[in-house]
C-alpha cells in the first residue's frame, strides 16, 4: 500500500533553499578561463612565466654584469640594507599602471633603495586598452616616474608585455600598438629630457608589434627572458641594457642584470 506523505510546508521549503545556498560550490573557471586579476595588481614580468618558460640562472662566463631587482606593491616594505648586503646595486619600483593606479608601497621602496646608496628608478605598467600613450606617460611622470641627474636616478621604464586582464595585445593591431608606444615615449622624453627604457619580452614584441625595429636607436632595452642567456632580442636592438632573468631570485623581487659594471650603471643614470 503506498504511503501518503504530506506536502512540504513553506518552512521546509525555505530550509531546503537555505541549505543549498550554504553548500560549497566548486570554483569554476568558466568559458573565459581563470579569474581575471584585479586592476593594478600587474607587475614587471607578470606574464613572462606563463608565456615564456621557467626561471633561469645566467650561465657563467658572461661579461661583467651588475645585479639588480625590480619590485612592486605585493612585496610590501623591502629590506634594502639586506639586498645591498647580498650584492644588489640597483633597483626599479613600480610607480603606476594605466591612469588609475599608483603603488601604495612606492615611497618605502623607491626612497628606501636610494637611502642605502642604490641606483634606482621607477617603471610604469602599460595598459594600452584603457587610455592613450601620452596620457599614461603624463600619469607616470606625475606619480614618481620623473628623472633627475643625481647619479642615483635611472630613467623611467615602459613595461609593455602581456595583458593580464584580457587579450594579450590589448585588442590592438601591430601598427596600433607601435603608435601607442610612440606616443608614450615621445611624451616621456618631452617631460623629462630622457628616453624611456622599454621592458618587454621578444615573443610578446614579435606578436604584438610585428617585431617593429624602430625604437632601438633611441630607447634602451630591458629584455625579459627566464633562461641561461637572453636569447634573440627584439628587432632594432643589437644589445640589451638590462635583463630580467628570473622571478624566483635568492632574495626579494625579480632579479636582473645590468649589462656592465657599477660605474656603467651610474653613467647610465646620469645620461
């Protein structure tokens, strides 16, 4: 004989809905892939490991190189005296991103490296999909990216690499990207009197600028490659000024080599 069960009461139904809402639901990447990071959280090399391979160690026998680091807000307060003791002699700090973000740790990082006697500079993480190149150069200079001829201040850096927030080339054609970079570099030079350094990876540069070779004569190169050597450089450059060789160095920050002895670093700072 079938058993008669009374219809659920309103209270029972509400309790069932509450249990369903509180039950853990597995995180899903969805059709768009992993969750997009928060704007402002990008840093120099943020896309290099994902696109260009693993961290490397420079091979022995290279010409004289000077150790450096680059840092951003996620490192927080940095012990610059410890880094100096470990052999680091120059540093770059993220100052800004787009026209919407400034590094809350900038003062401690930028001034702290200077205070212990390092040669230091600032970099800007470019987002060509948000505002124009000239506008971002102005924002950078206005928020710590300037330059002074004091022997301890390096020229500003345009960090142009994979877009962590969307399409790798920021939705721009190769010619559109070259135009955006040109606008940034021209405005930075007009504001500071110095040519900005370009930080990039050869594979991104090839994909997103069509391997444009027109900046090598005027803008120093900071190449990102996590390997035992720098490999093939982007078109237009026959040598590099700086090389980011790892994101997992022995001390805080990404680690870098300046292509020359410390006196060359100081000369580069002075322009």
